[in-house]
C-alpha cells in the first residue's frame, strides 16, 4: 500500500490532538473510538501508538467501559483542592489592596508577596506563602510595581559633559 508523504505531519497531529482535547464531547468520542478498536481485538499497544496515547490509558478506558458502561468515559467534575481564601475573603482583600500597606501599619508603600502574606496572616488568620500571594495579586488584576531607582546628588554640568562625550 502506498503511504502518503506529508511534510508537516507532526504539526498536523499536534493540531488534531489539541482539537480533541479542547472539547469535552470530542474527548468522549475519541475515547469511545479507541475502546471500540480494543474491544474488536486490535492490540492495545498498537492503538496507543497509532493515536499517541499511553497503553495504560487505553487499557484503563477499556476496563472502565467493560465494568461501568460507556458513560464512564465522560469527563466528570474535577473538584480540586478547596481554596483557603473564600470568594468573600478575596473581595475584602481586593478592597484592602486598594489602600496602601502603610494604612495597615506596614512600613512599605507598595504591595508585594511578602507584605500580602503578612497582611493575610494578620487580618485573615491564614498562612499563605509568598509565591501564592504573588499569584493572588495577579489573579485580582494587580501587577508588581518595582520602585525606580534614580541617582541623586549628581553634578548636572558633569552629567552633560559625560553625555556629550558618549
């Protein structure tokens, strides 16, 4: 049998995989197709290699359909870990961030992860690491503002002379 030569085969495969993974219904039908091949006797390793899936995953899907039925392949809710700061706390924290840290008794004028971590610990009794506080700042729409350092006390005449010679 003649094999078709495709120049950008890898990019096409990647695009198809992204399309399959972006839609829950497409994922479900993709899984059904692979299980159908396995149930019809095609070796799981061949299926996995052909569809760029793990043989363990294909075996798991097949076992799930045999034991629980077709609906078991549908993606369920992913609960994940419960957030330590509730929605109400985040709203109050957003209001706090509208003020300066100095208004809460901190020595700094700008919010950063360290100050926010201390603030959450002091006012909400929750210990959150600095990196997570940086994520919370970004999640609430804030960006880290670093102070601009400017030289002070320079001689303007020497500076102008330097600029001319550079």
